C-alpha cells in the first residue's frame, strides 16, 4: 500500500502565498500518514496572470522552499509550477521533490482547446517521467495530458502502477463530465490507479479570477484500473488521503488485457 494525499486548493497569483498553502497541505496530509502529497497544476501561481515574470528553475528559491517542506515531513511533494523556457515562453512543470528526489516533468500536451491557447505562452515538454516511492512506481501527467491515452500507456510500459495527474481543469458545459470520464478511461486503458488533483472551483473558494483562464472546477478523483472511483471531492478546497494497492493494477491488467492485447503502437 502507498498512502497519497491530494490537496485541492485555489492558488493565488502570489507564489509566496501559495507556499503557505503547500506547507499547510503537506502538514495535514503527512499527519494522516501520506507518503506522497499532490497539489494541482499551477500551484505556484494560477493561470490568468502573466507567467513569465513568475517562472523559476527547479533549482530556484520557490522549488527549494517546497523541497524543504517535503524534507521536514519526509514525504514526496508534487506541485505545479512554471519554469523558464529557452524560447522566451515558460514551461508548465510538475515539481517532484522529497525522499531523495528533486526533478520536474514538463507538460507535453498543451491546452490549445476550448478557445484557450496555452502554447502562446508555454513551451511543450517531451519526456515522460516515472519514479518509485516505497516500491510503487508512479507516473506523472498534467491536466490536458489526460486526453491522450498514449502517454498513459507509455508510463505503464515504463513500470507505472499509478499515475498522478495535477490539473487546473477549464470550466464550461460538460467539462466536469469529461473530467470524470477521462480519469476512469485512462485507468481502464492502462490498469493504473489514476489520482487526479484539480484546482478547487474559485467560486467555491470565494475567489475572483480571469473568467477566460482554466482555473479549476474541483472534483479531484481517484480511480483504479477497473475504472472504479474510490474517492471524489466536491468543488471547494479539501484534502483527500487514500491508500492505493499496487496489486490491483496487476489484477486489472490481467482481467482486461488492455495492454497485453494491443496491436497498434
């Protein structure tokens, strides 16, 4: 078993203020025994504000502060941040730090959809990321990546039995339904646990944000490889702590054959 905490929150546009939210979330999740504590995409600063002035490398002061928090509580922290890109844009990066790790995953699939163009200001990543915590191999994906099953199959092929998906899901008609279906579909595609941690709905937090930016709808969810939902939060800020059994992944893959019976790719 691996105990994982999902901290559903609403980021502000102030990275220092958001560090306080991360410290609070880690403290509460670690007190409940979590070994991995996950925050949403854009935990460093929300979408809808200029990102380039806020971007820092993964060895910069903001990431080092998160690493210190992780070290104080002996956990792995996953949190969305923005790092500089050589082409003048930024990268949408998941900081993964603690338990002897300090690295990042740059979001591969950018949200050029539903009237938003993430690629105008964000450069895409290219390399999937997996790492192992207490014998459980985790894969990492970010928000819009959830629509691309090939990434999740690649992570499964690299040994992942669970995939962590921080998000800042865009609101709109049908978007909650798509979120919930996609979490379960990616779990079924791969047999992996999928742990999707979204930004809370700003309205539920009493926060005014840019209405055109994807700033979250809440409803963080955990599904196993059979597509069963084990936990689902509401719209507002909340903490979900759950034990995942990697043995379920093997059972799901054996039952569905979704990886073993592939004929393309």
